[in-house]
C-alpha cells in the first residue's frame, strides 16, 4: 500500500481512463463476450498481430498499388497551361464585367480588375487532341497518357487551408494526410523502406507544413518520412558518433524489451508504433541509401529527367519517385514550391517566373510518365499532378503592379492523372469561355479524393478510423463525394 504522500503511476493512469476507453479495451465488452460464446480462438485478427505496415488486402478490386502525387505548391495558372481560352484573349486588358464581381471575394484583387489573356500559344496534341501551351512541350508529347480534369473545384482560396483540404480532407489543422490514410488502409510492399515518402523542391516547404504528410489521429507509424536531396537522405537514421551497427542493434533490443513491458502494462498502441518506427529506422540504414542514389541510373535516364546526382531538384525527385515505387513504396508525395503567380514582381509573374517553373517541371514529369510506362509500372501506379486551387482570368495588379499575374481562384482549375486505371488521352469537364466557372461535369476536391481511394481498392465511404467518438473519413462526413467513374477504365 502507498502512504498519503506517495503515488502509484499505474493507479493514476487507471483513474484517468474514460468510460469509452475502458469499454473499448475491456475484455468483458459485449463484443468480446459474443466472440467467446461463438468459440473464437482469439479476439485478435492475424493482421493485428503482424506489423502495422504489412501489406493488407484491398476492400474492393484495386487498379493501383502505388501513388505518386506531384503537387505544384502555389497553384499553376490553368489558362496558361492547359485550359485554352481564345475568347479570354479577345478581351485582354479590358475591364472585367461587373456581373463577374458581384458578391465575390478574392484574396488580393481590389476594385474592377482587367481581364487577362494568355501570353502563350496553344496547340492540340496526340490522338486525344489535348490543348497544351508551348510552355510544356515535353508534357504535350505524353498527352495521350494523361487524363485531364479541367473542372476541378474547391471551397478554399488561401494556400494553407486549400492544401490541407486537398491532402488531409480537412481545411483546418488536425486531419490525417492522404499518404497516411493509404498506408493505414493498405500497408506497404517493402518493410525495409517507409510506406509513405515525401520529397520537396523549390527552396521552401508548402504552406500547410508537416501536417500535409502527418498522421494526426492515425498511429504515427503511418506518417510520411521527409527525405532530403543532399546529405543523409533521412535525418536521425545514421548511427550516433561512437556507436557501430552491432551496438545499435543491442540498444534497440533493450529498448524493445522496455517498450514491450510498457505496452503489456498500459496497452497504448502508440508504444507499438514507436517500436515499429525504431526498427524501420534500423532497416532503412541499409536500404535507403541505395534507393536514393540516382548515380546508379543509366546516363540516358539521367538525361531524360534532367537529373543531376548529388543535387537537390524537382528533376531528381521525379526520378527518385520512380525508384521508390519500383522498390515497393506505397505513396510518394512530391512538393515543388514556386507556383504562386501573382505578378507582384519578376519572381512571381507570368512572363518570367512561370516559364522558369515550367522549364524545371515539364521535362522530368514527362520523363516520369514515359519511364513508368516503359518499366511496366504505369498500369498500377496512379500519378497525380496539380495545385491546390486555380487562378483568376483577371490580372491581379496588386498595389498598382505593372507585372502580370493571377489571383487565387477556387471555382475552377485543372489537374491531370495518369496510370492506375484512369482513361488515357481524355479531357473531362469544361469551363466557360473566360475560364471563370465550371459549366460541365464539375469535380470537387472530395470527388477526387474518393476516386483516388477507389483506384487503390479502398471504399471511400466505408473507410474510416475511430477518433474522438466519430468514425472519421478522408472524404469528410457527408456522403456527397462520388467516384468519378467517367475518367476510369
């Protein structure tokens, strides 16, 4: 017994348990009693006994095993890349009609702006006749492999909330990322590599920060692992100074024994997740450096991507994305900063910055599509390209700027998909003559999320995780999101 000044930490923890927590974990719940009555040998499923990252069977027939998500941070202007608007060009620098402005809010546009045509020339490409601007000749060459969605819509017009909604299903901080949901639902195919890898270029991380690859309420083992383009690919995986691999193995074994005792006492699933992360880090010491070493690629492959070993770049990250899915990684998220084309200066305008970003992006994305197809990986790899929202057909002219740029616009934007059971060589959805509103086949961010999950073999409406008394879903609480079957084979 403990005296009045002493405390028992186990007793204190027991006192803090809620009724919901107790009933969920108690072996005497009605579910446990029913299972015992039915002669169940064990309440634990075989999957529960395995590693949380072990491959799991899909809920429904799957068309994709992997995802490579290429997110252009800041959002490219669709009118200058894929959504050709000759009528908009006719009204270049004419005042915007007042009916387009009534009741509307913009992030930065004030007063009556002028309409802004595109400075780029457009041509149709491939058997599908896709319109692509002259800024993207390499992507134009693979247009028959791409499924364009020109009618995307979101309800957020600032960067961080729009990125969070798109990639975590919640415009506020606290949602679990797409990659975390995918690895929670499916595990991964290589236990010596992370199931969810994040690569970033452009000099900055996205506005939504680490939340965009976090696990939130899901076990932390499912969060994304940020890899670096220079130095150690992953921080904190190298042995500390003075410790060799054998010594680290012994220290991990000792730590595992302590964590097993803690889990047996408290039953906290995060203890098991922590143990899995320690073990994965140990295995990654041997496997990650080889996968991340692009110098092993053939010179022709490096040339195709424009990749340079030893340097950090979007081109290198596209090549790494292929190497990672080829090695069994489930989900690769690639962020590229620098697409916020407002026209406040030469660093964010349509005539200087946009062509620069397109030169950096065009070649490696096309090379990735071709490389995946050549290696037989495109069929079961879903490639996604896009930003978090669209851009206005009006010139922003913030603070009287003489440079040209476009403000944030949630009502329509373009994304494209490739592989993973999507229809190649098509364009889905139509916007009006000025590229201001969707007039045919709208696709919401929630619809896109449902479609991507469906292609991975996950039923988006039944797939959930219990958190704070709710069955939380990636697609949100409503049943409005739909699988866009029109773009699927």
